C-alpha cells in the first residue's frame, strides 16, 4: 500500500474488519484483535456491575472508541471498558474525546497482553485519564494506575486477583476482585 499513510491504512482495515473484531491505532501501529472469549467478558461484566453498584450515574461503556494522543498524532483505541458520566458519548462519532473518562479498563488476553501492559498506557496517560485499571489474567493480578503525567502514571498499585483493590478518586471505592 505504497504512498498510503498509516491513518488511511487504518481506515481501510477498520472498514474491512469482520463484526466484533477491534481495529486500533496504537502508537502508530495498526492492531487487529479478534472478539474476546467468555472468561474475558465475565471479568468485564463483574467490573461493570461493581461500578454500577457504586454509582448509578456512571456509564459503563464497552466497545467505545477513544481518540488518545499517540506517538505520531492521534491514536484510536477501544478499551475493554470505559467509565464516564452517563451521556458522555451521546453523539454519532466513532472516535470520542476522552476528556470525560474517569477510568479505562483492559483485561489482558494472550494476544493483547503486551499492548495492554506497555503500549496503551502511554496514550491513556497522555490523554489525562485519571485511572487505568489493568486486569492481567496471565499474571493473576490487578494494577491500578493513577495520577497521569505526560506519558506515564505517577502511581501504580499492584494486587493479586482475589484481593480488594482500592480505586482512587474520582471513583473512590473498593473493587472486590474475588469474583474475577
């Protein structure tokens, strides 16, 4: 595809992807991910339920596209779950400004683990997303990243799955990972 920008190639891949597949532009790289398995979705469902139990005014979005600052321009990511006030994405756009986002969550899979642990965190921090929750199935642990500064988070609290994990403000509640 000579002479085509990465953004143009991204648009082509996005349009051609089968339903349920995620096409993301992360740090200048086009990443295509197949649909998640049942265990992955159980983790997301449990997290969503606990957020709803904590604050019914918060929306829990899966499959929502966010435009985050990338290494070369804009990155387009689809986190496993986004928490923001209800109505934050009430428009027709495919890729949304992340300014209303309170938390992004990623649940690792063998095909996405390295991106979730190392690459996506850069865009989330650059976007100023207050909390990045990484649920690492391969390592059986949860990491809560907070206090974004430039392309890093100043704080990272790691706990084993099965523990109660405190989520900092703006959420400010304890997440019970025993059901994960």
